[in-house]
C-alpha cells in the first residue's frame, strides 16, 4: 500500500469513494483541500483530506474501502493529514463527525461545544479538535 498526494485526475475516484462511504463529497472536483490517497494495485483504497481555514485546519473525508479496514490504513491517512497540517503551520486541527468520535480520540481529538469552534470551521456535525503540533 502506498500513500501519495492526490491530483486533479483523482477527483472522480475520490468522489466515488466518499459517496460510497456516505460522506460529503462537495468540493472534491476543485480539490480545495489537500487530499492524500492510499493506493494498491486495484486503485484507491482510502482517502483523507486537509482543508485550510485561516490558521486552523479541517480534517475531512476520511474513508477506507471495506476490504481495507482494520489494517491501520485509516490511521496512516489521518497521521499524514496531521503531519501536513503541522508542516503548513496550522495551529489547531478540527473535524466534524457523527459516529466516529471514539476513533478520532485515539489521535488526541476531543469533543468541543460548537460555541468553542472558530467561525472559519463549518458547523454541520459534532466537532472535535486537537492541536496540530501534538
């Protein structure tokens, strides 16, 4: 399994994976976020994105194909996004989730009240935050 940054030519495959995982695919075609892919001989097996929001960042679109789950692939992708956030100077990294709070707590994210979230981060779900420079 290889990790790599996404390119514009990957937008369709990223969209398909996100839609198939019942995740938001809005904005994928223009790739406003920095997406990272896990790829095997069959194609894209996982994706995670970083959207820059001023000095904050949004971890978005974390998805792994069912056959790739439970092998640490999601962890590698999330770690890649956290490293990228650190590299580009993001102060705090946020995420929006409905049902994966426990998973993201393993990375140091904590649940926040919506009133604690900077206005640059869209509020459409539960919010967690971790310092990008953990």
